[in-house]
């Protein structure tokens, strides 16, 4: 650990030695309003906030009295996240100072057509009231001999930064003039006057791009899914003697209204206005409650003026710059009577308060069977119309038609009408459904009881793979991800963002519920080829604001990548999880051409657990209709094939959630645990239990599997070995479900094949299944007789059943199902012998294997 910290310290000293000019600026005593540019280092960190903040030490901060931005250091290894890569000289973070809310992934001059990997070409300085930062490209990706120079200028008092790109060299005049903007998901693109604009109304971020020459706006080209090209043409592009140049003013703003104000030179210094919405809602401390409102602002004195629309944040606050004058402000929100007020604004920053009245909705308190408040999710459906939509699936607390209440209390504003609400806290707890009418101006009071009915003593529920905005392939609020996990009663969940070691701890601390969920820092290392080169790993040491959070880089060779992970943190013990793999490809067909080769089989010796969802494929006869070799996404079947070849790698399932609307919770693993208290869960123990395969995989039903024989006194659980010298094994299975789940079949699989004599169904064996209203759905034993070593897997399913409205429209339609990890039955006590059965679908055979089939290559 000291060695790593010393490395980062040396790296920062290197930057300071390379860039003495920058360091001089860092040490300068700039006034509070002067334009400034500085290297970011531990003693000087930007105050930019927002869910897309990506700066690290060694990047640059440029700021003035209006705005702040960060510029990525021009080095070859500088990536912002999984999908924003090689972004030296790009603007990563951009925000208005008084409304800090960065939503920009990146503005990249020349759209990655040039590499900016040489920090020695950086030039910084100050010219009067203007600071500048410039850098020269180290290479043209097209290798056409041209060179690009990027220059940023920020002046005192200006609400924009100027970005200038100069291309020189033979053939430079043939280069097309365009940059790239990564403003993802909830952003919309449009043209406003002579500006190209990307706007995210819900998250209150708008960015305007204005060419410094010519009268027209730059144009958008959206051919690529995420990479929006910002194109310049005609008078916007200056012809030079040996090249071309284009220049653009970049305006960060809170809204289109805010942007329109500051673009006008006479209003460039308009003060920031704060509009605060209050209400008569009976809100109490700790309640899940948001005050999201829509504001329509109309300037008085001009009959042709159209109202401008802006949105408040969760606390009812909107910020924008407006010149002095008289304005009419109309505030509206679901569940309230709208209100209109006329205000007169002077030349000073000001706060205007408006109050919404006649609150309409419901208040709920969720408790367990003992009267203790517990985290709860409410899923709200409209009986007589369109379901409520509180916000996008990337937000927090109130997400689409869901409410996450981590303290068990919520206050929900709704328009008058009939509603059906499902309250839940994961599959160990009963849910409660209420159908009621919301009457205008009244608050429906609900006491919700979610008793803990499923007894999971000795086991804890885990989610080992989920994502949020720091991953770079989605824009979900990480705070909202943690709310989702907690309200679904996930008791252990490592933080596994793509390409970055991150942490959930600050969110748990902010919520005041650190004891509610055990967690640790980890990451998903995501390389190519896809999908085989995805591995989650935890725990990892985290170094905030360093590249990858101090984590390993991806590699184009999956075997190199996974070994690098295994050796990370000086080879410390960790879980290495193979994510959504094509195991056929890994075993012996690396180019998936249907012809056997060496595959990536060495990966298996470093793999501790492998994702095997979807679980229902265990009931399908895959060999009768195998998928195309390039789409061999039947990991559960392939997992059983590999177990038969001697690869004892435990199976897990996870959601890989990228959004917060029912994202986590509908898949989980139960790990054996010495404690049932999340506050006492040990990460080290979770690592050991994972490696041992003491795991039940489930979409909801809780199943226990215990095997016994006359040869030994100790019971075997999934992952264990069991000696049975007479070949007779008793397998005792129990299945428990809350009131919103059920199962009707329990099936044993011996060496990966369904055992017809060990298949119980509610229809054929009604006496062995519990009643519809009972928690225990199955509690019975199977007497298994074996004539050779065999592994036994148990699966249960609710055929023809669903997970109801509790899990939402996408996941709720799926069948409740649980699958155990195998118990390995050894008949002679001389060690388990695998039978090498390929289950009717041949594995690709190669002469030169990395290791012999009888080895256990996952041990390390």
C-alpha cells in the first residue's frame, strides 16, 4: 500500500516538474473573480459537483467568476471511464459555479482523430484578464502528417470558455472540421438561434456551442449512438496558409432560459436567481420526499414574449441568470394546485420563494412484523389512467413509478385518482398491496406491514454486479443505485463500476444507514473481445481521484487481463468473477468460427465464480436446439458441462443493473454466512464463501439444500464434498417464499442431467408442497442412489408463475426460480472423479490444452 501511495506522489511531482508555468499559477494568489488555471492535486481539488464528475489528480482546473471546467491531462493512459477513453486535452467537467451540476461526459476537440499524449507540449499562461491552456497532438490517428493544436481561453467576467482547434500540415485543408460531445442519455440536441445546444432538462444542465465566426450555428451529427459530432463549415472555419482553424464558445447553463440570458452581451453578467418552491406537504424528517416542480417564467412588458420552462431539483430549487426586470412565474407539480406570482428583480442576486398548496397524495410508514421501520420500495400503478412518472430511470428516490424509502417512510404527491401500490422489501419479506383513491387536497395515511417471513438464518443475500454513472456506459445516479440495493434487502453488495474502483460508503453515510448493507470497493475490468473479457473483482484498494481509482487496466488478451487482476494488490485474496461469458468460446473457440482452437482456457484457472444466468435454461434441453456458436449464451448449461470436465467453479447470478428502476433485486445470491447482521458481515468471509461455492442463486425463492450419508456425520451444503460409500444420499430441500412468490416444481440434476425419478411437482405430488398462503412451499427429502461419483444440483421454479407487479413490467413477468450450486458426492473417499459428460452438445476439442481436465484450475 505504501508503495502505491508513493507512486502516486512521485507521479504528481513529475507533473509539477514538467509544468513549472502551471505550478506558478497554482501558487499565485488569484482574486475570487479572476480567471485562473491550475493543476489539480490533493491539496487543491475542484469543487465541481454532479454525477458525471471525472477529474483526477494531474488534470487541470480552469475557472472564473461564472464557470469552472476541468481539462484531461494529455497522457496516453488517460481515460475518464469505460466509454470515454483516450481523452487527453478534452473538457471532462463543466459547470456554472453557482449551480454546480456537471452532467457532461466530455467535449473532445477533433473527435479523437488526434492523440494528445505528450504533456511536454502543454502551454499555460495569462494574458491580461484571460488565462489559456494549449496542447499539441502527438499523433494523427489517420497518420496523414497533420498536427492539431487545442487551445482553451477563459476571460474574467465571461460566461463561456473558448475552444480553438488549429490543424496544420500537408493535407490539413482537406480535414473536416468537427469535434465530439458526449452528453449522454437524458440530453436532447437542438439549435437555438445561432447555437448548437445539448440540454438535460431534468438534471438542469444545458450547454450551448457558438462558433466565433459566421452567423449560423454549428450542426449536430448523431450517427453514432453516444458520440455526437459537432460540425463546423463555411465561415465558421478559417483558412490558414498551411491549415485550418475553427473556434467555438462553450456556454454552460442550467437551462435554455439561463443560456439565452448570458448569450446576450448586455446580459452576460446577469446575477444568479434562485427560485425556491415550498409547499404545504406534511413532510417529516427522514421521509422519502421530493419537491420536483415545473416553472414557467414570462418576462413582463412584451406581449410577444413566450414563457420559458425550467425544472427544479429534488428540493424544489431552480437556479438561472436573469437580467433585472419584472417576471411572472408559474409553478406547478403533480399533487398540488399550481400558483403564479409576479416578481420584480433588481441587479443583485436574489431568492424568490413560491408556495404550492393543497397537497394531494399519500403518506406511508413501512414496518416489519415487529414494528421496526425498514427500508421499502413502493411501486405505484394508476388504476384509471397513466402510471405516474416521477423522473427518469437514472435518478434517485422517486424513479419513474417507484419510490425508494431507505428509512421506511415516504410522502408521495399524486394527482387525484385511483391507485394500486405494491410495497416490498425484497423476497424475504411479505409485500403489501393497497388500492385506494387519492382525493384532491387530502393525504391518505397508510401503515404498511412487511413481516420478515422467510427464515434465512446462516445465509445473506448478495448482488455482485451492478453499475451507475461512474461506469460511463450509463447515467444512473449512484446514490439511487444504493437506495435500490438497500430497499431490495441486498445485505452485501460490492461496488463494481466499469473501469474504476469506486465506493458506496459515502452514500450509506449520507443516508445514515451504514449498518444496513455491507459493501466494499471493487470494479469491473472490461476489455475486448466481448463478452468474454469482462471480470468483476473485489475487494480492491481504492485511491480516489487517480486513474481507474488505482485499479488495473484492461487488456486485449483476456488471459493477460484476468491474471493481472489476480496479481493486483500484491496478489491479495479476492473474488474474480467471470461476467456473462460465452464459455464455449473460452473453452476452445476463441474466434467463434466453429473450429476448435486453444480458446482462452487459461482464464478458468483464475476464475473464482462465473455468472450462469438465466436460470430457467437449466430446465431446457439445450442440446436439442443449440444456439449459433457466435451467440452461445447458455452459460448455465455450459457451466454444468465444464463441471463435468473438472472445472469446479461456483455459479452466481447478478442483475448487471445499469438503471435504478427495479434495477437491482430481481436476481440475487444467498451466501452462507456466520452472521445475519449486515453490519457484521466480513468481506473476507464473503470471499471465502464465494470461493467455496456455498451459494444459492435465485430470482426470489429461498432454497436450502442439505445432503447427508451414512459415511459421515456432517451435512453437506452446496459447494461441499460428501463421502457416500454405499452410494446412498439423502438430499433434503426446503423452499420458502413470501406472499408474492410461489413455486410448483423441485428437480434434481445429477451430473448436469435432469433426474426423472427426482422431479416433484405440485400437480403430481400435492402433499409435498405447501398451501398458497404458506411460507414453506416445499420441505421434503430425495433418496438418491448413485453407482459412481456425481454432483447434485437442485432447482425449483414456479412454472407459469410470475413475480407480479412487485418487480415491475420487465422483470416481474419472469418465473420465480432458484438453483443451488452442486454438492459433490464421492463414493470411495479417494477424491471426486468427474464423468466428462458433455450433455449432448460437444465441447470444442483441442490437442494442446492449457491444463488437464482433472485439475481444479480455479484454485489460486
